[in-house]
C-alpha cells in the first residue's frame, strides 16, 4: 500500500542531508525566495503536507524533520542535554539551508519548531530574514509563568522532561495514546488528522532512539533553553528580523496572558518589529486550516522587507 501521507509532497524532492552533526530528512520544491518550515510535537514535517504545496508557488519551500524527530538522525545525547537544545537544532538548519544553496532565508515554525526558529534568528541573525512563530511564546516566558492550567493542559513540558528512562518508556510503549491525547486535547478536531498521518506520527514515537531524543529535547527546554533565553535577556540581544506571531483564537495564548498584553506584547520584549494576531482553529491550526495558514504566511513573507544583521 502506498504511503499516502507523503502524496501531497509528490512534487517535492527529498533527501537525507548531512549537516555535520547529524542527518536531516528534508523535502523541498518551488521557486522564489527560500522559506524553511519547522514542525512541532508530536508531529514531523508531514504537518506541512497541505500548507507547503500552496506556498511553493511563491517560495522555494523546505520542510525538514528536526533532529531526533521523524526520519532524521538521533545524535548521542550529552549529559547536559545540549545535543537537543534549540541552539544545536538551529545550527543544524543553518547548515541544511547552506547545503541547499541558501545563505539567507525566511523561517516559520510551529510549536517546538517555533522555538528552534526564534533561537535560529537570535543565534544566526545574518541568515534569518523574516520569522513566523505559530502558537508559541519564548521558552523562558512560558516556564516563568507555568501554573496548574499549563501543567495539566500541556503535560509534555513536565512529563517528557522527567529523568530517563521513565518518559521514554511511556512514549515507546503507548505512542497511539500519546498521539490521541495531544492531537485531540489541544483544540483541533480529530478529523483534521488522517489515519495515515496519525500512524506516521505514532511510528516516529515508537522507535526507542527517537523517543529518547524527543525527551532530551524537552529536558533541554527545561534547562539549557531557558538559560540561553536568560542570557539573551540579560545582554539585551533581540531578534533583528521582522516577526509574525500567530496563535489560536480562544486558546491558551489568547486567554492566559491577557493581563500582560497578550502574545504580541510578550514577543515585543524580544523583537522590535512584531505583528500578527489570533487565528481561528486550535493549536494545530496549520493542519486544521492549511489554506488560511498558507495565505497568512505568504502575505507576511511576500510583503516583508528585511535587512538581516551581520
């Protein structure tokens, strides 16, 4: 039986690309300026299956599985979790884009991919020309404000950051349960996710090396990623390129941070040029409303003139 989850990418080239420290499974297609799309948890690059083809008429679209996720490599973790810090993952992607011939590019990231995307913009400002962040706030901002709503609603942050091998055993033993809870519990209807896509997401969690890598990524978020954010905050380092922030209307970002001015106000502590707003749909709105998501991203990226910092 054919892998129908890949059929929307039928016109995309694909390859396993060596970035130096690991290999990233990558698909790309289209013409125009380069645009890198990054996925979140518990997904893979397949989350962009309906968005990427729409964007490929205006951009050279690149979709990659993050290190440790999907079909990408799983480097041996370091004791301090640095192997799966967003800093290491961002470095991968700069190397990937350079291998494809793109020294400068735009980047959009959802969920965990958004965290890699803003770290890339901070650490590699000469490469990132514009940035779209989908349903996230900075990692330090989230940890500083965690309460019972967050701990119960977004359980991977605390559960997957527990010491090995406890969360790894849960992921590998019951990946379907994890997928059902995550995809069904964060505001998007189950019908958004075809069975073959759900299976692809579950299979990626089932593999022990990937389960360990994903948990290491969450451990890094609880430790090093927070420290890297803190160091940037202390030094006054900010995101240099224009930023588009989008979040689910009525969701956690839309309601929990209203007293602080909402996501735009919180992101403006990190960048000067921030625009955006809520969009209809749950946390997984790129999969729930791909046409609207693609249109919003295309409008931003096509109409943004950015001069990256050296």
